[in-house]
């Protein structure tokens, strides 16, 4: 993973000192809330329903065990002993005291973490495929390109006050595990007809109150032109983006209002003016790539026979392997998901004690590395298959081995009314009810891959618009109601969910999920996944069943 040089560290340390002074002046009454607000947002600090919330960037989801230990320590000393992992591979502290945030930022800087540009109208944390560099079939590892974009975008003076927030995702595989089509810019590493590797560029995706899928603006972009082309897009957006209405300020609205062809013409014209001034040299590309070289995998790992035998001997272990373990590109190694969707805790939450254990296990089993995923789980990428059983036993003891990845109970859920001042409805208690209602693992496995995504307001932080089952909380005269959508996907076959019908009262939400599942079981063909069934038969059969008695 990338390691700060002296310049990087000095830059982050200077920002901490600057923000410490700004906080001191605000608390002393020398700065108004209006003056302080953009400064705290630049450093990842929101004011939520009950307390400040600090969002910390995890570049493309990659953490060292040392960083994980520091996160655990910070959550114990400055918060309530847990953190929350988000759908953008970041983590959040939900209860820090405003006056302690400069100290937290200093602690983070000591392990090369920061909260810069994790909020505000700027270029946010660049995200990627959580399996980057270890999955088969990649055109190229996207992580070096994420790092190049991170270094270009952090503190970029021209893009510190964009019309609205801006998100970029990069993948190197045809399987889109980074939701690139619902990002402001999605980058796909591809090969052209000559076999050269470059980028397909998508623009104008986004969720929230107006969900839109991104469109291709350029089918192939040479590597050397990456930053100049991104800069051209940002410049056009900076000029055209709606600053008169924050609900129409995202680039998705700019593209929709002007049309992709006109936006393409403007971007290409801008690019011609700047492309020779911002050429990405091979020397710089190789400098960054050296931080992402392949580790020395053990050749004899493929000779292990115990892995298969332990699955025969222990059915619980076999179940966990089937759901939470995926193939590695190197024979004899596996990739292991750590589920943060235990019925005993809110989705995405993990305690300080669990983080300490995860860091210890990462050192022992996965080359000291941990990754966060877009589904609010964690990941070990380099586990020898002969050691999986020992790892599973340790995870099981800590409540981190729930075998539910990509099942109904692997719910993506925003904090909702429990924490967020913007929310119209609760999310976490309903996620718990769904977990409790559908806790039969055999039933879950029979249902197969079903992605429930639930948000407490139109901002859609849990991506309900692209859930197989999307649930959106709305306010009706002070009461909590929920709108359902069906058939969404954020993957390579991306689609927006279709509205099921009128909103459902809170007390009927879990029963409605049950009706949807029963209907699916009646309608599906043999081994047909939920999403395929919805796309084949449409929403109407589900709608008829849900509203049959009304």
C-alpha cells in the first residue's frame, strides 16, 4: 500500500495544526458558525442529530493492521468504543466531542490517515473494487490509478468549491464491485483493439433524490491523458453546475440538462486546451505502482489438502466457506469476507475490541492488510487456504463469522433517525427486525443472492435505488412510512429499481419483505436469482400480492 513521503506527512500535519487553530478560535467565539462550517466540513466533521460525526477517508478501502489498531484506540479514547464503516469504504465516528477532533486528526495523521475532503463540495475519497489486485481476470490493478487520482485531487485549488460533492470510482474487472455507474465519474480499465490498456470513461451517475446511471463519455482514453481528461470534465462541471439549487447541483443533473453529446463536446474542447500541460509520465505511473507490487506468495500453499477435509468434517465451517470465502488469483490462497452484519449489531458497526482482534488476525493470516467493502463489511485478501479453519474459529469467537455475505441479511443500511438529522425515518431497528425474522440460514441460502438496501431519507446513503429490494423512509405528517422499489442493481448490469406502489407504514415493513420473498419463491424458475425473476416478470405480480388486501 502507498506510504507517505516527507512531503505527504508534512502536508497532513500542517492541515491538522491549521484546523486546531480554527477550532480554538470557534470555541473562543472569534469565529461564527457560518464561518466555521465550511472549515469543519473540509476536515470531515458533520453536526448530526445528537453529536458531531467525523468521517475518515480510507483510500480505495485499504488499511494496514497498524491503522486498524489506531482506529480502535481512537474509538475507545474519543468516542463510544465502536466505528461505522460506510458504503464508500470510509469509516465514521458518531460521538466525538467537537473540541477533541483536532486531537483525533493528529492521531490519525500519525498512521497516515486523514479526514480531508471526506465531506463538502469537493472531490471525495476515490473508491475501487475491494478485490483489486487479488481477483482473477483483471485487465490491470486499479489501485495505483486510485492513488494517482487521490494525489491529484487532494487540495486541488480549482476544485475545492465545486457546485456539489464529486465521487470517482475505478475498476479493472468486468465485474463491477465498486458501483461505478452511479458515480460522478466511473473509470474502467479496458483494452482497445490494439491490446493497449486505457480507460473507458463514464460520467453523470449518482443516487439520492434523482438516481441516474452514468453514460459513456469516452470509450478509450490513454493512460497518459487520465488526469488532463478528468480535469477537463471537472472544469466543465465547475462552469455549468447549478449553484442556485443544491438538489440540482450534481453533475448527473448537468449531464441530463445539457445532454451527454453536448457535454462531450465541451469536455473535448476543454481537453484540447490542457492535455499537453498535464501529461501523466510513465516515470510517475511506475513510481506509484511500486507501492502495489505482488507479495511473495508461498509456492507450496497449493499443495494443501486439509481445507477440503475440514469442510467435510465441520458443516458450520463449510457453510461459512460457501458464503464468505471467494477464490484468489493464486492457487492455494483465498479471499475472506468478515461480516459486519451480525444480528447483534447495526450493519457496518464494529467495536474497538473487535478491531483489535481483526488487526491481530490480519498480521497472522493476511499479510497485515484489511480492506473495507462497499457493502459495509471487511475483507482479508491473502489467506492461505490451509489456515482458513484456524481463522474461522477465531472470527467465530468474536462474532465476526456470520455466514451471510450476499444474502438477505447482508443489509446495507444508513444510520437513519437514530443518528442523522436529515433522516425522515429509522433504518437500524428495521434492519434488526429483518435479521430476526429471517434468521434461518437454510432459508437464506435457498433464497440466494438478494440485496436489501435501506435509507432513512432521499439522500439515499444506503443506495436503496439500486437495491434488489430498496426501502426508503419518508415522512407523512410526522409518521414514518417506507417506499419500496424492486429490481435495482449497482453491478455491471446496473439498473434503477422500479417503484412498487404507495408507501408502507413502519409496522408493515417486515411483513412486506416476507410477502415479496414468498412471491419470488412462487414465481422463480429453477435456481433463478431474485433479480432475474423481477426482470422477467416485472413488478406487477409483486405489487398485486403486497396490496392485495388494500
